[in-house]
C-alpha cells in the first residue's frame, strides 16, 4: 500500500501548545531550532538535489489531493512457462521506489485430454514445472499470491474473476503472460493515478483506466486511420487495451455487475458495425473483450493511452501462440527503457487539454455545456455545417426517445446540432458523451443578470425555454448562421433533412405539426430579431397564459408566428405531412410512402411506450436495453 504522510496527534498537540503562555513557548524554542536544522539537513541531501542522481518526474506539479492506494499486479497465465518467466522477470526489474506492490498470479488448468494418458502426463508435467517456477520466484515488493485452478476456466474467466476491488483506493494492473514491461511502467502508472484519479481538477468518472500498449487498432468498421500527431503524447480512446491494462475500481465493479445482469438474462454483446462482434460470433465465451466493449459503449467511458513515437511502449506483447494467436507473431513494438526514453518528453497535461477518440477513432469533445451566452460562439462554430445549426429542445420528452433520436443523428452523420434542456444528470451525461448541450436553467440565470426577465411561476418552464431559444437564435443570426428549431418528437430520415429550407422566398418558415421553425441568415431577419424581441416574447407568454391557452398554443412556433404578424413580416407556413411521415396512425407496411420523406413524427398525445412500439414497427427504434445505440456507424472524416 502506498502511504502518504498524515498529521499525527503529536503534531496536533504541538499546534495547541503554541497558544499557551510565553513561559511554555520559551521551553519549545530549542525544539523548534532542532527541528529546523533537521529539516534543512534532510532537504540538502534529498536525492533530487544531488548532482550524481538524475531526478525523475512525469509531472512536476503535485496533485491537489494525495490518498493511500493499493496496487496489485494480476498476472494471467496458462501453459507458457518461457513467456511467464520473461514476464515476471521484467516485472521484478521495474522501479517501485519502496512502494508496496502485490503480485497475484492466476494459473489456468489444462483442459481434459481426449488423447489418453500420454498427453495428460505431458500437461501435468508442464503444470508442475510452472508451479515450481512460480513457487521459487522471489517477489520482494509485497505479497505474492498464487491461484492454481482445478479446472480450465479460459481467458474470459481469468480476466473477469481475477479482481473485485476491496475499496475505491485499490487498483489492478492486469498482465497476460506473453507481455514484457518497461522498468519505468510503475512510475508512469503511479503518476497517472495521482494526476487523473486523485487530482480533483483532472478527475472524470468516465475514465476507466489506462493501457500501456502501443495503440494501433480501430474496431469500428470503416473507421478513421489511427493518425496521431507527434505532439500528442497522451490521449483518451474508448477501446480497452489488454496488453497491460490498469483498471480503476469503480468502473470495473460497474462492469462486473452489468456483465452478470446481461449474462443472466441471456443477452449477447452484439454491437453492429464493430469488428469485435465478429470475433465474438466466432470465438464465443473464450474471449471477454466484446463484453467489455459493449459495456464501454453503453456507458460512454474512455481509456488513457500513450503515444511515445518510434513504435515504443511501456508494455510489449510478444504475441506468443495461444488463444489469440495460432502461432507466435513476435513483439508488436519496442520497449521503453531509461536509455531510450527522455523523461522530460512525457508531460501529464490537464484532462481538458487532451484529445478524446471514440471507437471509430473520431475525435469527440466531452463536456461541451453552454451555461451563458459567452459559451455559445466556440460551440456553435464547432458544430455548424454549411452555416446551418439545429437547436433541439429536449423538454417534455422521455430519455429513451431522446437517445433513440441521437442514435439516428449518428447513423445519418448529422452533427450540426445543439441540445437544449433543463439542468439534470441526464443532460450532464449527454455532455460527457460529447453531445453539445445548453443548460437552460443556468443560461436563463445568466440572461437575468443582464436584463430584467421575470415570469409567473406557472409560466416559468415555458418562459425559460422560449427565452433561451430567442437568445441562441439571435447569436446564430449575428454569426450569419441559418437556424432550425425543433422539438425531439421527430426523427430525420435523411442526412440532408436540416441543410436547407423549403421556401427560398422568405426568411422564416414555420411548421404546423411538430413545432418546426427555420430562420434564414439575412440582415432583414436579424433586424426583426434584435428589435426588443425578448420583451415581446415574454409578454406573449404571459398573454397566452392569461387567455387560458393550452400548452400546445404556447410553443415557440406560435410565439414566433405572433411576433412576425405584429411586425407584418411575411413567412412561409408549411404542412410537414407533405414531406414527413406521421407514424401515429400510418400502416408500417406502407414502405413506398417513405420515399423522399425527410422526417417521421407523431402526435404529442402519444405516450413513450406507444411511441417506442410504433417506432419498432417502422424499424426506427435503434437503441438496446441499455438505451445505447445498437450499432457503431463510422463516417470517415
């Protein structure tokens, strides 16, 4: 266990004595002098101050908090004695700097042999040699534990049953026996733990660990080629790396419970569009990674990787013959050592400055949360396409319907959108996954600091939604962007559904059915929008409520329509059924009716269960039981 100094009772007592009378203080002066001289002596001879010893630090800045943590190496082995010997010897030569490091070795049993006693005796002899070697292997850094199975468990069980964290301060480093580790690997992992787990400014609950292998594989079919610039030394990537994987305790516990639940219910880790799904269909339960990948996709988690250049890594797989390789393939990269590695090259940057990549190796931008108008510009610039942006209102729609809509966006490669919703754990989760969101509660608070906006309590929710939309549309017009404003009770059917309007003569197009608004970028539209539009919209909300209008009449479309009528501005009113499918009543077998349609929508009176059932009938329900997309669709950039 790695221990950091805590304040002792004696030190606390010393602090209390300092408040005593001068007579007591005088008695302590010699003690203070002695302590000061001792501290000066120790500092002067600290190794980092000696010219004969080169100091080592991956990050010169200390984390904000230090915690005790337990570090356990989990070595998984089967029948490769030479591989195991190479692996354990490399682990024993690493620099642990007087920290307690536990070594747990899991030896899988050989399978029952159909070829008689000759093969059984050979397997027994090999197992005895492995056990003799492990028993005789000296591990001076901490506890050595050997688990020799009574039956063949296989690689999946070796991984999944190797660890159940005893606390949130216990970390497992899982090593298969054909790996070889750099002498520097622990110093690097310790620095990662301190900087990205215990440093509150760098911590994120969606990081599940770190891989020491050289990144080289993209599992998403038709994904981007893995190209990382030389300046990028650390990055985050969703894919697990089995060649030297550090696991954080909470995500691993979460995975194990998720795995148990899905396995007990007979669910399979199928994820369309992923190469790993093909592996599972071929190898079944002999491998574990498709399960973990499915879990990571459902949760939106990420893994830390290094980019050390020249095909180097802290962990090297020799790819010896076994479950994953029919015959030995040789080392996949070069091992980093003290002679070939410049310690100063690798700096642990702040988490927000690192690059993040999904299973397609497409860069994503987590935590894009807009809380004020000052946050708008950079996000709007990053998502616009053909100078057009879609604003999607999430209020009054269930989480499952919203996630299904976002999966359609991903399938169609629609990226030019921003989501608007009230402050919630769901909105925060969307932001963590890389979706750009506007927190309407915090945004309206920032607006109120600049102008006097007040609603009656009964008007509050509608008022906040409308005012935020008005402000965002104004900013879009100032940036010379076109605006689409829609609710989440629709699904686009083509990738260009939101790239053009349906009337080139007018600046404004308003829908009659599913609250669709299009505002073309123009000087005339901007002039209308900036002319006390917020005050007029606020007044309109109050007027509608005063008249006893129902909620549907108080939506954004109706308010914009009244505003344009007051200003005597022409606009185009469209019936969306002319270019959309209303799935509320339509027969799902009428496939010919889908031709050249741009949207599917439904009646606002339909409940979530009914909506899901209808979408399933139209083959438009594309989320699984975890409410995550049932496919990874890569769009090469």
